[in-house]
C-alpha cells in the first residue's frame, strides 16, 4: 500500500465535491484509491500500463452518472472473487471491495464521478498543474493524443469497407468484372482509412492507459491483456495487408497479370475475415464477452 504519498488531511482540504453531492472525492474516493489501487497502478511501472492516479486514464473507464455502463464498475469492481472464479478480473486482486466501499464508489459514479482537474493523487502533490507542465508536450504530441478520441467513431468505416470489399471480391469469381471493380474501390478506400484508424487507435491506447505496445503475451496474461494485444497488432496487420493488396491490385492492372489479380482478390477475402475478428475484439473491450452475454439472455 502507498499510504502517505499525499497526506490525507491535505487531500481533504482541496475543494473536491459538487454542490449537493453526498460523496466528496477528496474525503471519500481519493483515500480509497490510495489504499486499494496505487500499490499496483501508479507510475511508469503501473500494472497493465494503467495508472489510476492519471485522471484522464481513469475517467476513460467511467460513464459519469451511470455506474452500470462504466467498465470500471461492471468489468472489474463487481466481478466475483478469484477464489470462486480463478480467471476473474476483479480489482483489487484480493477483492471484491466491501459492500460499503462498493456502494461509495457506485454513488460517486452515479452522482457524476466528480474528480476536480487540479486534484491529483499518488506521488504528485495536490496542486494545480503549472503552465510549464501544460505546455511540456509538443504541438505534434498534443495532436497525436487528441486524435485518439476519434478512434471509436472512425473504426467502423474501414471495417465496413473491408467487409464489402471482401464480399465483392468473392462474388467477382461468379459475377465478373463489375463486381471486381467495386471490390477494388472498397479495398482501396478501406486500406487508406484503416491506416488513419490504426494511428488513432495507438493514440487512444496511450491516453486510456492500456498496456504498452512492448508488452508481450505470457502464460499468466489475463483475458483482457490477450484481447488487447491481439486487437492492437491484428488491427495494425490489417492496415498493412490492406495496403499490400491495393498495391498488388494496381500491379495486376498495369501488367495484366492473372496471378496478381487473383492474389489481391484472395487477400481482400482474407482481410474481410481478419477485420471481422479485430472488430469483435474491439467490441469485447467495450462490452465484455458479447457472445457469453447473448447466450446468457437466451438461457434465461
């Protein structure tokens, strides 16, 4: 435990509540985070790359005023203990938290998850960030971090285009050149937008505190770690293969090569399946085990 990184009395003196709210961040939430979370999730060596003392990263897992829709609540805090479910993602690992602690966190989220921007926990002092700290990032770095938040919206375009392109490439073997032309146009647009989407995804991973790109799979990796690792790298691979298929298609047209023409169409079909898998992984990262939850509804 990392008690003492901020004197709790000092933390409580900061204005950290919303008028009319029952839960006060400095009084009720900050001490709980210090006690239960900071020993694993703080600084450069934070487990899974998630630094809970980073306000922007933590808020990425929270839907203010809706605890049930918040990943922090549903995917981690309210999961069963590992004594009952060995691969449970419950946090902290020796959790779940007590009923009182969970009720406090849930009410805090449902009240709006107020975390004042100038209230810092962990090894940082509870002082407003200086102008120098705000300007420490280069303009290019700020742009890179900003575009990441468009990844969830942008990602649907290349996925849809890859699927349509792959489908038309398959049908072109039966329906002829017109279908092949549509397939290539979809593939070219999908490849171009996928590159942009991948860059946004890498940015989003950084701002949301996901594991570092160098973190490899291991025998004790959690399901979420494996899922994110595969989502990141298969998504990147899809963009690279998409560009290669487009280049192959252009060469096939230039040299009127039957072999190259066959290659890019097969590649488009394979890519449709690959991006379908990548999209499913992304869905699991947001909504959890999609198929498992669907089957649970059918069994009710």
